[in-house]
């Protein structure tokens, strides 16, 4: 017999899908939605809740966890959790569902970068036809087959990126944090190696994609030296976290044309509903930068698929079955 549990949902992107899932009630899960901004009400609900479904879990919520047993994060990243304040009795699980959305964004932006799309668009708006049809000196570009894409981070997102890039003829190579030596039998990559092979990957890659988590080992991993190894024809696509890259070094490389282009979906400046510059540096003035507001994962399909993963875990919890995508177990209190 399953035990009923109560779950508080703060993520208004997955809530519509969870609200319509009638199987949750049948499996012993009772849910309510409380906006993250309604702190007082949310803290009150958490005092008696068994599970919380959220992207963010700041210190005041962590201290109000009460009898909470599961924090179900509706994203892959868990860097918005106040880990020091979270009781060790709380299991933490994350969710995915966004690999295809991010992969399509990467393919779109690397194509735009290789073809100088923003620059050509801006010039034509001013009446300048930079095309080989009328100007033999116009910049040329190459198609994707034969190009090498280096992916740092070979998890769900990195694999989706590699699969889509391979489908259009690119050669994926990868860096995995846990790899001790090179393997060539990975179904999605020509080769995969550990962080020690980063510089070799940069020398081989035409496009570098950052899709890894941010931690002490990856913070500022891409600086001036790494960008120079990628070279003046190289393209950087960052869909991981802004602080993976040394932002001033990236700006200098782009403005000095030591790097062909960059597509940046993540920034060191937090996203804000108010009007807020993405960076203190004037990236917006550069024609070789594609700037997006951390939206690569936000396809409608993503929230539907995340809701399915969340619902599955809540049902498992109610039935006292093993959870999926566990980041930290309540027994050890450690997280990765």
C-alpha cells in the first residue's frame, strides 16, 4: 500500500503539466502550487511538506524544510540550492528533458557564427550586399560536414549536442570530468578524454561547446590561452554557465578578432525580470557575438518532459521505490 505524500511546487513552468496529471493523485501524491515570491506562505507549506519541486531553494527555504524528504529540482543544474543550510535528511534529485532544445540552439548559433549571420544581416539593413554574387572579396564560409565540434561535458546535454552535430556531418570529440584516459568506443563521440586533454581538444576543434556544470574545477576554465588555442577561425558556444569563461579574456579575443565568433546563452550577471545588462562589458557592441538570455533550454517540450520526470519521481517516492536522477542521498548528505 502506498503512503500519501504532500508536494509543494514553486516552478510555474512545470506546474501546468503536473496539475493536469491525474495519475499523481491516484498514486498518493497531493500537490499545491505556491509562487516562489510568496515567501511567507511557502515557508509555512514547507513546514509540513514531504517534497518540494523547485528550481531555486535559497537559505530561508532550506531552514524551513521541516519534515521535507525530497527536493526535486526542475533543472539539471543544482547551483541555486543553499547547500550549507539544507538538512542532510533531504534527498535531492534533478531533472532533464532539455537536451534536444539546447542541442538545437547550439546548432542554430554555430551555423550563424560560421556564416557571419548577424554581421551580414546588419550590413544588408544598411544596403550593403556582402555576398560573392556581387562582391568577390566578401567573406566566405564552409559547410558543416568535416568540421570538428569539441564538447566539454558529455552528460545528457552534451550527448544531445554531439548527436545532432554528427547528424549534419560534424565530428564530435568530448571532455568528461570523470575520464582518466582516452576512449574511442563512445557511440556519440569520436573520442572522449579527461580534463587534461582540454588543450588538445581546443587545437582540433572548429567549434567549442561548453555544456558542463560549474564548480571549483571548471570555474574560469576558458581564458586567454584556451581561446588562442581555439584560434581566429574558432567559435565558442556557451550553454553551461557564464563563469566557465573568463569574461574579460573572451571580450578581448572577440573584439580583437582572435576568435571568429561566440554564442553566449549564459552570463555571470544573474537573469533579472527588470532591465539589466547581460554583462558589464560591451558585448552588445560586437557583431560577432550572439547574445541570448539563458533560454536555450526553454522549449515547451522541455517543461512537458521535465514534468513527466518529476511526476515519476513523486510516484516512486509515494510507493517507496528508488528515485531517479539522485544528486544527493539523504543517508550520506554528500552532493556532486
